[in-house]
């Protein structure tokens, strides 16, 4: 029996399940201050006999296992959560192995093992919602360097007709600043869900997403790209992405995935909204196995 925490800036999704990705029970808890939120999380998990827990957290977080601040939330604008020792707090309260990564890394793991990237050795999972983030799997492993990737903050070229300055508090007009859900709302005056019938909105969004994807393809060459998050629930953006990616690539790379097969290369999550929480069960299973190896 494994526990999973998909920690978002708006809500925590907590679940109990098995190593095969089966979810037995789940609950949603509003993200308030750390003490209040974590207390509710622990109360939920104490109902079950768990062997390990996996955490997929909003970021940025310290995912370097050799760092003294490993498992800590870093420079987040979320009130009360900056420098919160997330991993250690859950370990101290639950006394079982705990796996830790980002929410998008967890979603990438879920799709890699049980979703749209099964039987491949690489994939890229991107969430486009309140923020933009990505998790990459290369040769079967999550990509990790100095830290986890922060692909939502790459710089992209502004559309000639777009005068919006950008929403990102750090970079203004980076990818997240121009294409996240809050950026769409600030530019057009309405939430994405209320703009579904306006083609101009989604062509511009597709233009920005395609630019980012072209950069990721050139750098990582993933075998599958999976686009999740609240903004991507607006399926009318996908045709514009399929139009702009080959156009921007301009025949530099000649693969069917970038032409005839693009609709099966760039896809929505096969696990739908469960990709992240299923991925946290994978993190829990990995932590349990690692603990067993240490004891052995």
C-alpha cells in the first residue's frame, strides 16, 4: 500500500494505491499555509497502513539528494511555503520511506510507465496551467542536473501582434509569462475556459507553445511529447501546435513525428488528470525499494 501527494499551489491531491498505478482512494485538500495543509494530509494518510509515500511538489524545489536542503521548496511566490522542508516534514510525521520530486516529474513518470509513453525510453511531459513546467525522461531516467529542469522559463520570441508585457514576476515575457493560464486571462480579460470560441486566442497560444516545443525537440529529442494542465483542456489549441511546429522547424529535422505522425507524437495525457498522482505512487515505490536495498 503506497501513498501519493501531488502538491499544487491551489490544492493537494492525496491518494492511496499500488505499485501498478491503481488508485484505491483519493482526496483533495486546499493549499493554505503549510502547517494547516500538512496536518490534513497526515490525518488522511493515518487512516491507512502505508509502506511508503511519494511527493510530487510545485516548485521550484531542491531535488538534489546530496544537498542539505534536499526536499525543500525554494523561491516560490506561494505565501508561507518558501524554504518549507516538505520532504523532511512528511518523513518525521509518517516514519516511512518518502520519495520526492516535482509535480511535473511525477506526471512524466506516470505517463512513461502507465500512459502515453509506455515502451519508450524518453518522453517530455509539459503542464500548461497556472504555471508552466516540464519533466523529462532520458534513457529511462528523470533528467536531473544542478536542479530539476525549469523549462517554463525559457525565452521565446514575442508574436509581432502581441503587446502584452508578460505575467512572470521574474522574467516578464518568458514562456510562462506569455502562455500560462494567468497570462491568457491578463491579456484577454477572461479565463481560458471562457475564451474557447475565439480562434485568435488559441492561434496565439499555439504559436507560443510550438516555439517552446521546437526548442525542447532540438535539445532533448524526446520520443513523445505530452501536454497537460488546465490550459491544454482547450483542445482547440492542438491543431495550431500541429501547424506551427513543422513550420518553425522548417524541414531542419526530417522525421515523420514532425509531419505526418505529429498528432500521435504531441499528445494529451493518456492518464488524463491522474498522471501526476499516479506518478507519485511510482516515487513512493522507488523510495520503498531504495530503503530495502539500504537495509540489505
